[in-house]
C-alpha cells in the first residue's frame, strides 16, 4: 500500500504595517492667511472675513507665527527644515470649503526626514526586542495648511444643515509618519509622545475632544518576512487614543482574516464606528479625489533663512524624553511614574513648581502619586477644569499632600479642599493652610467641634444663606473657619462631618 504523506498545514504569520497622519491645530492668535481670531467656542461665523470666506479678490497673507510654530515642531522631531517650501491649492468641492480649494503644502513641505523615538527606558513594553533600545519611527514630512469649516447637521432639532466657518483658515500642521509602526500599542505610544512634544512646545493645545489633535491611521498587513508593503486602508474619524487603538486592532484582524482565505484587500478609506466598534468603508480608491494640486499664485514660496531657524532652535524647551530622563535620574522617580507624569505637560509643571528649587526625592515620589491619583481624580470630577486651574493651589500642593499622607486629612476632606481651590481660582483658604501647617494633637472631641461650628455659622449668616441656596462650594470656606477656631487642630473628617450635618440639617 502506498502512503503519501500530506504536507503539514501551515499557517502563515502576518504582521501589521501602520503609518499615521496627524493634524495638529496651531495655537496662533490669528488664522493662517488672515487676521481673524482662532478662539474655540465663539458664536457661529463670528470669526470670518473676505479672505477665509473665499470671496473673489481677497488676498491671503501668510502668518509668521504659524511658520515659526511649524519650524519648531520640525526641530523638536529631528526634521530637516527646508530653506524653501511652497503653498499649493488642493482642489475639491465641499460645503465647508468656501474657496473650492484648500491651501496646503504638497511636494515641497516645510520640514522633512525627521523621527520620533518611542519605547525609551521609560516604556520597556515597547522597544527593539531584548535590547531595550528605543524604536525610531520615521517622520516623512511636516507641512503647513489651513483647516476647513464645519458642517453641523440637524442642530436644535431643525431639519437642515448649517455651516460654521470659524475654523476655516485656522492653521494646521500635518505630521506624516513613515510606515514604521507595527502594533496599535506602538501607534498610541507614538501619538502620546507626539502630542506631548507639541504641547510642551506650546504650538498645540493637544485637545482631542475639540479636534485640535486628530489622527488618520493607514493600516496594511503582510506575511512576516515579506518586504513589499501590502495594500493599505486609511481609517478616519477616531477622536480618542482608545478609539485609535481599537480601530487599528479591528482593521488588522479584518485584513488578516481576508488574507488567510486568499482574498485581496481593496484600497479604501474607512470610518471608525464607535458604537458598533468596527471600521466601515467610506470610499474606495476609484472614488478618491484628484486634487489637481498647483502652486498658489497668490502666495510666494516660503523662504526660511538660516539665521531664523537658528534663532527658533534656541527657543526649544526641555522635551518630554529629556524631562523623563532627568526626573528619573535626579529625583529617583520610577520609569512608569515619570512616563505618566510627563504625559500632561501642565501636570509636570505643577509638580516641579510645587517641589521648588531643592526637591527632596522622597517628597517627589509622594507628590507625583498624589498628583496622578488624588488631584487628577478631583479634576476629573469637575468638568471644564484643567491642569491650568491647579496653578492657584500650587505652592500648597506639597503641604496638602503631606498632610493627607500623614492622616491629618481624610480623602473626603481632601477632595473638598481641592474642589474649593479649583473653583475659587484663588489660593487655598489661608486659615485652612495655616491650620494644616500646625503640628500638634488633633481635636477629636465632638462637643468642641460642634461649638466651633456653631460659632462659625452664627458669625457668617450670609455665607450660610448662600450655601443653603445651593452654593455648596462654600463648604471649603466653613471648614477653613472652623479649623481656625480650633487652632488648626480639628480632626478633618470630624469637622467636615459635623459641618455638613449642621449645614444640611
Ligand atoms: P496619502 O497622502 O494618499 O494618504 P501618503 O503616501 O502620503 O498617502 O501616505 C500616507 C500615510 O500612509 C503615511 O503615514 C505612510 O507611512 C502610510 N502608508 C503608506 N503606505 C502604507 C502601507 N502599505 N501600509 C501602511 N501604511 C502605509
Ligand atoms: Mg492620507
Ligand atoms: Zn478671516
């Protein structure tokens, strides 16, 4: 009998290839080609003029501040700044594009050939194999362009579409990466790092919700070992790091499954559908635009002198990677703590300011955790508040932190104090701080606390009325007053408790 051995079934392993295109809104005061303000949240179409409305005969004038910001972004990401770059017209029709073209840089961008390192010593989960060396992700180009307006559908229940052109002409930089990323984790790490760099530079506010930092992801798969790139799909419409990660993972799985059964990937633009957690086709390559680029005849080529970019290079601040290294080296912060702390530039600013010029490593580590947990938590509970608002309470942060750690301040009271500090935009109440600074035995005698509370409420009828009228943030004020009467020795939890009972009762 003849037995033929069948070849063992093989499963080809696939790897993903990812390239990212990031649009970052520049924090200039005025638009890129006119003097209209760029502030977010103004009344619809309040910030428009003949230039950004695209009226015939209106001439664009390039905003020097936008150029400086683009150059600084390039310098911070190791780019070659081009002595000469050119603005082109990218032609397409869309309701929110009044001119019928977008002014953008095409084949001659302002910066090229940069890179961004991810997975440095702080992120050991992402690095080059066992070596622990960072992964260097190429940046193909950074170019300047103007943003389009915004279509709003069915606002106020009206069955109609509206166009808001406040955003039309706001300066953007587009940062295009090489297809060097391999996993969604790497992609998100790259984005976080890029965002932190731009925020540190002060060129972008990094706000994903408001669309100041947005990303399109190009994803393809190929058999491991193959050099040639597979056919890519471009995913749009992701407005959080979470959705970037999920969309890329979904797309890798989708494409890999198709390849395994021998199907070809169609080159497409796809949209991320957050509710259904999947990508959906938006348009295919055949439907894609022919933009008919040509140099904008109204704008001269942009020339940047050697001296100008040298001067700009001198304005670069300490960048996130440098700051992480320094905080680990000088303050003994762990890699993970340094990485998380530095992700929010304002937060690490507050941290360094609170520590002062002669920081103590023990205090530093405690304060870092305090900022990332307690203060971040208090911020999260309050809408419309950001790390900028923490500035008010800054020098006291360390006192607060130590007081809380030593048990002299309950979690509940700490939360109240922080909320009070953020809301009032004033320093923490003096009396409270003085009280906290005082060492000594804690008053746990409920009778004494009640007496102090009664005196305070009797002495401040107006505040009491306000509190009962719904202004509950006055609680912090009362706590401060009671603490003062108790010479700073009241048990924080007890004081809060008795006060609340009296106030609400
Ligand atoms: P376009 O402007 O048409 O979107 P680009 O050539 O400028 O095209 O590429 C855009 C992005 O797509 C870049 O970030 C690039 O790295 C990435 N990219 C290009 N080819 C692939 C591919 N086969 N797989 C994954 N990403 C890719
Ligand atoms: Mg693209
Ligand atoms: Zn304008």
